[in-house]
C-alpha cells in the first residue's frame, strides 16, 4: 500500500522559469567559452578572441580563490581513486565508484517504491546489470533490466548467476558488506577525511568569507569579455546559495533521504555526512527480502528504448512499476522521462543521466529535420526561447569541477599537444577540419615528436613531409603560451555546472509541466568526487 505521508515542498514552475531566465542571461555571454574547442585553440586564436586579459591574471585569481584545492600545485590523484577496487568479497563485480552509485541509488529506489506501493522496477539502459542485480538480491524487487546491447544482456545474465551463488555463500555478512558487493571503505574513509570539502565551487569562484576579505573577482578581472569571471562568481552565488532549511524526504517504512534540495541549493556534500542507518521497520522488512525469494526475479532483456516504446510489448507481465536509469546516455535519459509521463503503469521515476554531448538538440542545426522528440530542450520555456547550447558546451558540462577542486587536475599537456598538432596539420596539409580522431595516444608517446608522428599515421597523413626540426619548432613556438590553454580550460571547468544545471532544470521543468505528475525534484544522490554526474531526477505520479 502506498504511503500517505506529505511530500516536501519544491520550487514551482514560475520559480524555476525565473531561475532559467537568470541562467540564460548569464550564458548568453559565457556560452562562447564553453563552446570553444580545445583542438582549435591556437589555429583560431581562441584566447585572443574571447578573453581580453593575460592568462596569468586568470590563473592567479583561480588559484588564490582555491588555495587548498591543489590547483596551484597540480598535485597527483588522491588515494581515494587509486585505491579503487579493494573489494572484501567480490572483486570482479564492482569497483568503488559503481558500488557507491548502486548502493545510494538502490536506497532511493527502495524509498520511492515503498511510497508508491510497487514491487516491480524497470531499469532502462541497465548495461552490465549492477543496479538490477542489487535491487533483486538485496531488496527482493521484481526487476527487468533493458539494454540495447545483446552482449550486455548476456553478460548481465551470467553476472547475476554468479552473484546469486556468491550471495548464498555469505549469509552472515555485516551490514557494511551485506550485499556481498560492498567494498572495504575504511581506507577510503580515511582518505576522504583528508579532503577539505570547504574548498568547493564557491571558494573557487572567490566568495568564501576568507576570499571576500582579501579580494574580489571583479577587481582582478575587470575587462574579461563582459566580466565573464565576475558573472561566473555571481551566477554561482545564486545557483549554490544555501537553502533556508534542509529538506528531507521521509517515506513510510523506508530510509529518510537527505539532500533533497531545490535547484538553487547545489552544495558539495561528502557521502560521509549522510546517515544511512535503517529504521527498525525497514530493517525487519529487508531481512525478509534479502533472502531473494524465487517468486521475485531479475530478467535482463535486449531492446532499444525510444520515447515511443511500449513497455507492455517488452515486458509481458507489466504491472504498476518504477522506471529507473543509472547514467543513461544521451537521449535515453529524456526518453525515460517521456515514457514515465505517458505510461499510466509507471508510478515513479528515478533517473541519473550522463553523456550530455550525445543529446540531440532541436535548435542546434538550422536545416529542417523530421525528428519530433529531442533530447534538449524538453520544457516549454526553453522551446519558446529556441535555446541552443551546442555540442561542445554540452560536452564541457561533463567536466568534473569537484574532482579538479580536490587535486585531480586537467590533462593540460595532452590538450596542448593536440592543439599544436592541429596548427601543424592546418599549415602543412591544408586541413582545417578532420573527420578522423587522434584518440587517446598521448599516454603511449614519449615526447611531442613521438606524439606528432603517431598522430599523423593514425590520421593517414604523410609524415615524411615534416622534418624533426619543423615539428620541434612548432613546439617551441607554442610552449610559452601553454598557460593560455590552461587558463582557458579552467574557465570551462568553472562554467561546466552552469551548463549541467541548465540541462537538469530543463528536465525538471518538463516534469512540472505535466498534469499527472504529483511531485518532482532534483536529488543530489552521489558524492560528486566519486561520481561527477551525481544528480537524480525523481518524480511521482498522482495517486488514483
């Protein structure tokens, strides 16, 4: 039976539209930075065209704004990532990142399912079946995992068979490792305590109390393309403002889910601050469901999901259910939202998207297209504005600001190599646009010379045209300007959350526009250092 507890208040459509208007005003000036391609950085004089300040000034501001993040020192990757994969029992099943995501999302799904009174879950874009298996084995849900890849489907079936066998071998595991999949988090916890989460986005933008006393962004960057830096700081202040009070979502006989925040409360929160203790009622229920009765099942299925997919054609015993997706790529995420709103059987939604660069954009290309349903925009407001981000901006939305903030810096040298290579290709081969990609060959090269030689071969270009001296002359020419590229990419990093927020706001507004949707919100579900795409779109249908 569905729970009857009241749902917390979330921003209404007028409020969200106002947020969108403010965001669009800011991005009107800043979007050109996000849309610039690093490959063309030198060939198209990007820095000179878009920024009217020395790169040293920009880097100084960013480094002073986040003195404890490691941006200035460029310190190496944290042990939290290096230590990934230290499983207690099942090394082959899940790494640290996936374990963190699956456990957090499964708790949310369990809460929503209890609230809606459903036991069937449809996992769209289920991939290797990590989430589906977990929901089946730990919570006893009837789960259908749908993926477009037949290889993934077969792999998921085999993995689930092994997991079921593994599950039975460890019936007395502690709560920390109750699934047989959880990792030993002791070392990770120690490392996480060393991370100062106060050096988050607000610090980077220069409006922490310390930075307000010592400097102001506009003072250092008064002439940057219409005060882009100042605009970033102001916009982030609006987007990341603390809420007046924390909103909690309480589901009957379930976990209390923290971090249910309005869209203007995007704060950096360590997973260590969340209390994941079970309530007595839910703990008792899980002791029953964790035995995975044979009446429940997990069935991996192969099917391509579109906005018009008929679930009853794919799932023969379809009943009232939840629709979920963990890091659904490109258009699969918005299509999941459309299925939720159009199918009466789907009572709840929990969707975490990714790969924004693979979204189809309605207003990106001027030529007419017969496509009716696009990945972006979805809501009426952005459609009326005919708003377009562009592929490069959508790709930059995937940049992980929080990871950069804790010392996992950008690969500046590899980006520099690629940008200089492009100038060589333009001058000596007359190619300004190339359909073929160099790919990830930087790690295989011992020097810039080696990089250029390998890249030309991969692109099918005659390397004999270029003597070694010519190649190295290009390197020496641009080496003093590497700081331009570094500064520009840091600007793209701090703009990334603006683009992602726009995409997420679009989806939230779309849900709010639907008459049969009772409640919708964005939930910060994962630790953004572990999992940068950390926001879930959660929605509930009106109960009949």
